[in-house]
């Protein structure tokens, strides 16, 4: 699969490393092209100069950027992602991590409005970047929650989530991304307020249903 990752920070680089190790063709881009080049060299991916160039021909496009950058990037990739699955791992937080940015819609739903006709799936936002290549805490496999409106797109993302070592959990329609963004904030704010080591992760116990789309 060809996967474009826009943003090469903690999340983008972690996802890139995991996807390359699974044999995917990964293309990276960042705001500063030299950052993408550096990470691409580190993980064995390719770098592209612009988001549009990275997204062209991709099966999946991951927006691993601050939520505030999503609208501008959407304008640049709109024509390139008509047939792609757009994965949204963002969390719309205040810069000091003190709260969730006020909005009626989740970022994932906003992306669906910005990119009409594109299949958007919320995924990876509840997993701290350090766990993307090894999603295990105290010997327990972390959960990878995802939400979306397109069953086939969710199945494809669930397969990627599972291949990366997370247990995929389908939480429903894209609207459920609102819950996922608040779940992520709960864990983030716990670590930020208490000065913890960012080593906690989400695990749901009991029957969680089938991990299908
Ligand atoms: N950190 C985590 O553990 C974690 C976990 C789950 C979800 N998230 C969410 O995932 C997203 C990324 O988080 P992060 O921690 O990886 O952030 P980060 O380390 O700050 O990296 C952000 C990346 O986005 C790029 N970027 C910013 N504006 C851009 C634009 N207009 N066009 C192209 N690239 C742009 C930056 O490019 P440059 O490198 O050139 O500056 C950088 O590579 C955020 O929404 C965050 O809330 C984070």
C-alpha cells in the first residue's frame, strides 16, 4: 500500500517507521521539507517537497499535524485525495494542553466537510507517539480505537492498526471521533498535569465486539 504521511513529528515519524517495517511504500512531507528528508532517511521512506506531491496516488493519507493546520493542508491536497482514505490522528488541544479547543464537530468531521467525498477515518489519536512502533504497556497490548462512516475504509484502517500491533476497536461512525478526541485529552492532561512519563495507554476490558468496519 502507498501511504502518504503529512507531518514528520512524533506521530508522523512513529507511523512512518511502523508502516515501512510492514513493507508499505511510505512518502513523507512536512512544513520544512528538510525535516521530512531527515525522517525519511532515518526510517527508510521517501520524502516529497509538498503535501500535494506526497498525497498524489496514495491509498492512505495521514494528517499527522496540529489540528490547526488541517484546513490549510486540505486546500492543498483536495484534488489528490478523492480516492484515498484520509486518516486523522489529530487532537485539537490548547497549545499548553490545558483543554480541548472549542468546536461542535470533531476534527475528523471537519476534515470530512473540508474534503467532500473523501473517506475519513479517525485513528491513532488515543495512542501516545512512543507506542506506535511497540504498542505494549506492562505486557498488555494497547487498543487502537477508530471511527468512520465508510465500512471498507474502516476495514482497511483496522488492518493497518492490527498489523502495527494494536488491538483495533471500531467505535462507530465518524461522529464518534468526538469521544476519541476527549479520550485522548484525558490521558494527555493526566500526564501533563502530574508530570508523568507519557507511558500510559488505553485498554478496554471485556467484550468489545468484532474489529471490522
Ligand atoms: N505526540 C503524541 O503522542 C500524539 C499522539 C496522538 C495524536 N497526536 C496528535 O497528532 C498530531 C501530530 O502530533 P505530533 O506530536 O506528531 O506533532 P509534532 O511533533 O509537533 O509534529 C507536527 C508535524 O506537523 C508538521 N506540520 C505542521 N504544519 C504543517 C503544514 N502546514 N504542512 C505540512 N506539515 C505541517 C510539522 O512540520 P515541521 O517538522 O516542518 O515543523 C511537523 O512535522 C497532533 O494533532 C497531535 O495532537 C499526538
